[in-house]
C-alpha cells in the first residue's frame, strides 16, 4: 500500500463516519489554513498560529480531518516563524532582505493552496514543514 493510500485510510473516521469529509469539516479545514493569514494580519505578524491551534483543540476532537489540517497548518506557521526569524538575523549581512519577501510570499501561496485543497476535501501536506506538533 502506498503512503498516500495509508494516509487517506488513516483519516477515514470523520464526524459522519463516512470516508469523505462533510461540508462543515471541509470549511473548518479550510479555515485552519486561511485563518492563519487572518491571524498574521490582525496580530501584526505574530498570531498566525492562533486559529489553527484553536481549531485543533476544539474541532480536532470531533473530526480527524479538521485535526489533520489544523496540525499541518500549525506546524507550517511555526516553520514560517522560524524562517522569518532566521531571515531577520541574516539582515545583518544583507541576505535577509532577499529572504524575507521570499518566505512571506511562499507562506501565502502555500497557505492558499492548502486552504483550497481542504475545501475540496483533500488532505494536504506542505512541501517545506517542520512537523513538531503531532
């Protein structure tokens, strides 16, 4: 069995008990990703982790689909924060001025892609992600 099939099989127990996610689960999965953009805007760049963490702790108990998206989004926000911190330090040597916009743009693009995939009922894994929260 391929890893993608095992991953889909692992997350088969959603609220409805069916192997596909309900509309509510898809919306919450999308919100786990896109809510992090709202958290960054509202929190001056520091609250991107708040929405995924909230959804993981509340709706994640009811739905493995929502939990998987919230955990993935939370890990990506942690990864993005660390990348921005490293970029800020590298501004001392000038490289950081190039890295900050690249990290910011990549973060937005991957987050929107993940939100769209969640809305389609698909599981999404960010291509660059430290998986610290399980």
